[in-house]
């Protein structure tokens, strides 16, 4: 009788575990699908992001901007860009209008990252 109880408890724990994993995967999947739908629908939203800015001319005028995942990634990209171009680059935390992970326009430059 005790072996049957142990097997029953093990099966019960396994079922609970599988239910928990399925529930967590469902929550993660919903978040990913929501982000994908938002990006495909091209919803514009405003937020604070780190961007690589390219300035040309005298006086310098903002010509290009690129969304980056982090400030360290931006600084690496800035170093490579400065080695291969004559433009002025800076990494900055900006308030921007975003469509997915693309900067559409800069609303305000908040902080320059060195």
C-alpha cells in the first residue's frame, strides 16, 4: 500500500509541475505575441531610450538616429562609427517617438552618455 501512495504522490507532483510550466509558458507567449502585434501594427508610442545620434555640418545638425539596446552597445557602435566616418556621433538617453524598436523622431534629448 505504501508503494502505491508514493507513486500516486509522485504522479500528482508531476501533474502540478506540468500545469505550472504550461501556465508560465502561456504568460510569456502572450507578452511576446503582444509585442509582435504592436510592432507589425506600427503603433507609435513615446518613451525613453538610448540612441546613437549622427550630426553633420557646421553647425552640427542631427541627420540620423538609431535605437540601441543599452548604453554600452551604443558606445561600442559610436567608436566603430567614428573610426569609419567624419561625422560627429553621440550616445544619448532621449525621449523619442517609437514604432516597434525604431526611433521615428526625437522629442527631447535628456542626457548625453560618455
